[in-house]
C-alpha cells in the first residue's frame, strides 16, 4: 500500500480526480487524516458559534453581575476539568495503539474500562475536597459565588470522564462520537435548559445557570458513554481484563505536565493584562484572541487526528511511514493555518465590530498575535509526536521554558504597551517554543519538522 498520496496533480482532470478520491473515502492514511481533521475542524467551528450564541443569551438573560459569577465558576470548571484526568485523555492515543499493535487485548480491555473508572474516582475525590475548601473559605468568598462554586464541583467528575471518553473515541477514529457530545450537544443543552427555565418562570441567576450547565455535562457524558460502550463491545469484544495503572500513569503524567504548561501559556497574557490595564482593554484583547481562535482549531484538528497514528507507526517500527505521515500532518497544519490567518486579518475589522464598535480598536493587535500562531503552525502537531514516542519530559521542559518566558515578557511589556505588549509577549514565546520543539525533534528523532523543505 502506498504510504502517502502522490503530489497534487497540476491538470484540471487530476485535481477533479483528487477531490473525488478525498470525498469518497480514499484508502490512504493521508486521505483519512484529512477527512477526520475536516470533521474535527467543522465541529470546533460549529461549537464556537454555539458558544458565542450561548454566552450572548446568558449575558442578556442573567444580567452582568450574575453572568460574571457564572463565567468565573465555569472557567474554573474548564481549567480543573482539563487537568483532573491525569493526562489519560491524551495518553489514550498512545496506550490504545500500543496495546492493539502488541495484541495485548486483556490490557486493552482493562484500560478502556479502568481508565474511565480511575479518572471518575480521582475527580470525585478532588470535587469533594474542593467543595470542602469552598466551605472552609466561605467567609472570604462573595456570598453569591458560594452556591455556584459548589455546583461547579459537582460538574467535575462528568466533565473529566467526558474528556477521557473523547480520547478513547479518537483513538479509534470515531471523531464525531468523541467531539460531538462535548462541543455540540453540551452547548445546545445549556441553551435549551436555560431557555426552558426562563419559560417556566425561574429566575436565571448564576446558580440556575450552573445547574443547567451541570445537567448538560452529565447528560452529554452519559449519552456518550452508552454509545461508546456499545461500539467498544463490538470492536474489542468481551474477555479478561488486566490493569496496569502504574504503566498508564507513567505515560500520562508527563503528558499532563505538558498540557498544564500549555494551559498556563494560553491564559498568562489575559491574566497579566487584567492586573495592569483597565477592564475595557482586557475585553478588547479577549475579543481579538477569540477571533483568531479559528487558526488554533486547525492545529487542534490535526493533533487530535494524528496522535494515535504516530504511536501506531512507532510501535510497528515503520520509520519511513512515520516520517511521511509527519510530513503530511505538518503541511496540512501550516498551509490551512496560514490561509485562515490571512482571511481573518482581512476580515478583522468587521469581525471585531460584531462585538461592538469600540472593539475595532484591537485590530492592530491581531497582526501581532497572528505572528506566533503562524510560526507555531509551521512545525505542525510535533508536541503530540514527542508525547506519543515517549519524549514527554523534554516536551514538558520546552513548554515550561515558553511559559516562563511568556510571564517575564508579559510583566515587562504589558504595563507599558497593554494589549500590544501581551500579544508581542505571547508571539515571542510561541516562536521560542517552536524553535525548541524543532531542535528537540531534529536531535532526538532525526526529523526536519518544518513545512518548508524536506522533512527527513
């Protein structure tokens, strides 16, 4: 079987044939990856639209004060929920292909069941401890925040299990099953439940909105679990189960460290900006970041699609196939990201105007922020490559260095230059991170991971 598709034909007939092959489900790994990445990208774009709609409706229905409390609590749910799976959501894309390739079906069945029970138990304990902490600190917490925070704690177990199931589904190329419950169904349920509460005459405060969100998370997770269990039963079959929790965590915890630094790197600019600049400037900067988020969706789509294949080809010892697949992933990350960036910059002013006329003032910031995103896209999802091939620790070190650099640059630039300084600090940190990852992959794996020139 051919490892990669041939280069795109230059003739019109060749282009038509290529397009038909891609749409009809060609057999090559490259064609499959593009289709799956396209599905993920479409889901993320649709979810972004639903998220915008839900936030607009909640803000109008609740009022600024209750909405502010809701956003504060929900942000904590997102941050903590993304870390309490111990990295198993991502490591599933390495562990599952390794077990499948080695024919270790007992260990595979053990991970598919035990991984979710492990994350559920750990997140439940964490939720109880956090609820106790809220109770302990209640004299120092705003009264209107206490009940929503408690409800937020009840959300965490379902949120964490949903993340783990997402990783399991993606490891089997079931992208719709992995992403739809979290990014589409959950958002639609939040809108539907809150709208229903209003129709029934309930006061839509922060507590009611958090209850609606918690219900949406649990319903989406349980529905996803039912479908996933049915598919896994047909795909893997019944049989004995072995549990290698120590082995799972040895792979997962370094990945968790990488992702934690990535989250910190993602939020540093906004957090520092809040400390030094007025709230309206923070709002303008946040609108810029949200507008450019489309570029990040492309990187996310390719990362989610390719990670388990990196692990599979490495487990098979097929370096040629691995290097060709890496080259394909990088090209299909960079060029669409570049095109999306140029399109967003061209439409930047009218897009920012949708937030309000005053937000157009952030248009110049978009150009500064876009530099880091484009440079980072030039090496594709190589952080997933390193994680899947057992180089999690060095990848975490690179992310940690970029995070520290971002903090230092933000503290130096934000007080004087505001949003422009925050964007410059983040872009410079992303450029440094890209250079570090490029050097690490070149040195450790012997691959020239850049969208330009030969990959190996």
